[in-house]
């Protein structure tokens, strides 16, 4: 049974991250879970935000610290930029902002359009199919360093993740594999991951079937739920399931090593080790009945 409890009293602190394309509803999922609120006029997240909620799971108070970031990073425009060419798979330094298609035709980007274009560069890195080179993507050198720093800090210490796509936008589902790779590149490969098909209330617009979501989740060893932040459908259940599975893993490891003080709050800076548990529990759940 999960329930609310004062935020300053807890047995475990688990960091979760929300990942997925821009506009899939990550911020509203977070708001619905932590504050039971939904904003119809929610704007894209800028930078990184996080919120917390404490629940009682199996007699222990679990404090979830949930991080939310933009599905695309907004970037500033600098004179010196890097050009990524999907055909040659290399970065090149370039002082003039040029957009080139795969035929080699190039055109300069007008100064007035640069800021708007640059804001979508990182989104394009996720959305363009790299096997079919369409456009050269441009990115300022300093912003590449900034992006790497943000990415590293965002994932550091995370023991759970909710990978969100929009059931009405096929591209956001197709991009899930790339988000999952980025997650696994920056975290332990056995991190608890829940695949979320959000906006299930828009039944007449569904472009990704439940079967497709389940198949991808099963193939990758993920949990899966369809949610509606608007109608509050399965939102609590999704977050709670992730936290329950993390707690289950931590509890099992504590028993295995005979750590009777496992209920204590981890010391500051101490990470929760979820390695060496295999992948079976990801599909079935280590706490399954």
C-alpha cells in the first residue's frame, strides 16, 4: 500500500529521471504524481526541474526525487559551431551557419532565423534517422560541452527512469530506442525502466497501439503502462511500480549480504547499487506475486 508522508522523514531516497521527446507530457506526469495537478497550457521545460514525493512501500518510507528536463535542449547561437554530417558520421568546425542536404546543396541560415533553428538542433539529433542522411545538423561547440555536462548530471545517481512517448505521435515512440540507449550509456544497465505510453485519453488519435508498446518493452526488458496525465490514469501506478521494484532490489541485496541496517537512509553521496540482478525481474518484477 502506497501513501503520503512528510517529505523530511524517509528510509530511502531514490532518484528517478523522466526521459523522452519534447511534448510527450513528462512535466504533466510529474505534476500529476507529485501535486495531483495538470496544466492544459503547459509549456516546454527549459533546463532541468525536479520534484519529490514520499510514499510508504512495504512498510518503508520511500522518497522519490524525480528529475524532468527538456526533450530538446535550447541552445544559444555562437559564431563558432560544429557540423555533424550523418553521412560521414563526423563533426567539423564551421564559422558560418550552413544547412546542407544530402545532395550537397548548401545555404546560409539568415541571422534572424538562427536562434529558432538552433533551438531544435538537439531535438533533430534524436529525431532524424541516422541511417538515412537528410540534413547536416549544426551545433555550437560550447553548447556541445554544455549538453554533455547537463546530460551527465541529469542521469548521475538515477536508479529508475520513466521513458515516455506520446501514443498519438508515432515518431516519439520510434525515438524511444535512442532515449533508452542514452539512458543506458549514462547509468547502470540494470536501472529500473518503465516505458510509458502517455495521452491514452486521446483514444481517437492513437497512432501507437498497446501491443506495439508491450512488444518493445518486452524486447528491451522494461515495464510498460499506458497513462493519461490529464485523466490521472495509471500515473500513480507507474511511478509506484518503479519505486517498488527498486526497493525490492535493494531489499534483496541487503538480505544477501546480511545488512540488517539496510533501512537506514543512505549517507549523503552514497549511491544505490542495483548491479548483478540479471534482467528477468525487469519483465516479471522481482516483487511479483
